[in-house]
C-alpha cells in the first residue's frame, strides 16, 4: 500500500482507524448528493473500509483517506479503481482505471480535490503504469467536472457507468506527463509516494 503526500494532504490507504472520519464524511447528505444520493450508515462505512483494505491487498490500489497535514483531520477521500458498468460493489478489472474524490463540506473550495487528484493521477501513471485514466461525475456536479477539466482531461460526453449516465472524462499517460511541467509550477505539486507507508 502506498501513502501519498502533497503540499497540504497525506493520502493514506483506508485503515480501521479511518472509519469514524469516513463515516462523518459519507453520512453528510450534501457530500453524498451526487454519489449514492443518500448518507451511509455506520455499518456501510465499516463494510466499505473492509472491502477497500482487501482490494489494496489484492490489486495494489483502491481508496485513500485525505488527512490534512496541518490539523491531522480526515477531510476527504479519493480513489484509483477500475470503473464498472453496473452498480456493483466490486470493480470490473477489464474496465479502465478511474480517479475520484469527495471532500468534507467545510473544505470545499480550497483546491484540495485538484491537489489530491494530481497525486492520485501521478500514482496511476508513474507507479501503476496505467495507459489512461477516466473520471466520471453526475452531469449536475459541475464542481467535480471543473476539477476534471483543470486536470487536462478530455470531455467524452455522457457514458454508461455504475448503472447510470455520467459525464465522463479521460486523459492518457502521454498527455498527463506533458501537463506535468505546468502543474509543477503551481501549488498542485507532484506528490511524493511512500511505498508501504
């Protein structure tokens, strides 16, 4: 499992000690509005953490908790996982890799989603050697779509994922790397990967 560090965040693979912070995040109806559409129960959060830990062991990537370095608080979560066409609990390893994120409401608008997404994208291309990554969002979730655009991802329009139609974005490894120099000159600095941390 790999911990990623950015200027303001530490991305830690899900562990049992993240359950309370993740439940606080996932039980907020506004955070979940464009995701499941409803708050998670404590039991659902515990089951998610167990599945994610197993997936890290199985494939070497999954979900990270975003820990704010200044405060030590869990302020969000994000993933590198395989997309799936239907709304199942297990990713389809034949589908492309996707990056995703969610943040606590009190941390919206601070650039954390973009900062974490850059770290996850670097991991996808530099460590996992993926040829491309996708990102999807509810068509009404314009804030997430703006992050995807800032990352230099191409808009593929609406596509069927997770049993619904989602706005779909894609970027390949060559384009990501070509954009890296510009990102390095901004606060969205490339992350440091700490394998096994």
